[in-house]
């Protein structure tokens, strides 16, 4: 196990370097330091002297990858890529273009994102699995067909419809919850309940339909027929055998949302005015703030790699046949 973790950690470093390089190339392919300076300074009527001063103050007055004016190792190290990207590997994210400490902003905004994403993930997973097991239990009946039709209809509706519809019905019409905004402490529940409900409902269609497919595939296997021949009820077969053996694909699918638990939901946080990491990323993209963008991409990659490693470890817990060599 330890050798596996060490080997995956070394792979992770190479992956993170590649992610940083690709992010760097894409960002500066679209934006030049001059564009970033003019955006930060407020428009096209900015003097060339002001642009150069901003670039010098922010560290964007150097070449991207190779500094021909330097000597020795500074040919490569005295560049924007090395000075802006590599410090992130030891936790230094620097400051955003408006001067705020990025690591501090991430620490503050991570909690609202978690407060929204974690309940959506847990409740949504429970609802989707329960709904899918219900359709599998009544497979081939009108209840099963109706459930599948409902899932397809739910998948066909844009997530923005659920957000706007929920705000109109529960906030504007019924005045049950605030339409947007956020507050700390116990008052956070009033602002989060609607985004959580919308997040769970908008994910039922695709989630339940996918889990139903997994459960139906397991039901057709030999061990299920053996369990039934021993006299077990259909409920015991579904919850004691089918659900347990379907945990591997369920765990695999859950990994993809692990970064979202920390990174936040870009759309939900923007529409509901929640000051999380999702809205922070959107603001940075609009402002062409490369410091924040690269930090968020880096953290997302780290979380996804950690999720993959945790998944491999979880495999050994739910399936004793799997061993990490």
C-alpha cells in the first residue's frame, strides 16, 4: 500500500506540472500581459507607462518561458512561468491583481462552498440511490417506466430552469426564503436551503437513471439468482447483495464530484449570490486575473488526484478481491 501511494504521489507531481503548463499556455494564448494590465487599470485609454508600471509591479514584465537577457539558471527561472506557477507546489499562491492574498481568500470562501456542495452531494446520492433501487425493485412495471420517463424529462430540462423557477416560486411568490445572498452562522441555512433543494432536484434525472442501469446489470448476475434460490426476499437481495456489489461503480462516479465539494458550483453560487470558490473563479475569469485562475485550476487538479487515490483505497474495502500492488 505504501509503495503504491508513493508511486501515485510521484505521478501526481508530473500531472500537476502538466496541468500548470497547459493552463499557462491557454491563458496567455488568449490574454497577453498588456491585456491584463489594461483590464486591471480600467480600459483602452491607459498610457503605455502605466501598463509597464503595472506589469513591473505584478511581475509580468518578464518573458514567459525563456529570459534571453539573464545568465545561468536565471535563463529559465527568471520567467513568468517559474515565478508564478512553481511556488504553488509548496502552498504559495501569491496575491491577486487587486492585491488580496489568494490563499486567505480561498480559506474564507471554501466554507460557503462546502456548506452548499456537501449537503447536495450527500442528500443527492441518497435520493438517487433510493429512487434507482425503487425502479429496480418494480422493474418492468408501470412504476419503473414512469420513473424512467421522469428521469429523461428531468435530464432534458436545463439547470438554469430549476434555479430561476425555484427563485420565482419559493422566494418571489411564496417569500419562504431569500432569493439570493449569504450570511454566516445559523442564518446560513435560510440562504442555503433553496440552492441545496435545487441542486438535489436538478441531479435526480441523470443520477437515478445511471444507478438504475448499474442495479439492473447486477440483478441479472448469477449470485442474485443464488440468493433468491435460498429464499431471500427481493428487498434483502437488493439491499444486502445488489447494492453492496454496485458500490464500486458508485464510488467511481462519486470521485468526479469531490473537487466540486471544495471548488464550489460555478452556476449556483453566481445565481444565488453565495461568496464561495465558484463565484470567486467566475470573478477571476471575468477580470482576467491569472493568479486566481491558476490557483483554482491547481487546487482542482490536486483534489481530483487525491480523489482517485482514495477511490483506489476504497476499492479494497468494498471488494476484498482487489489489492493495491
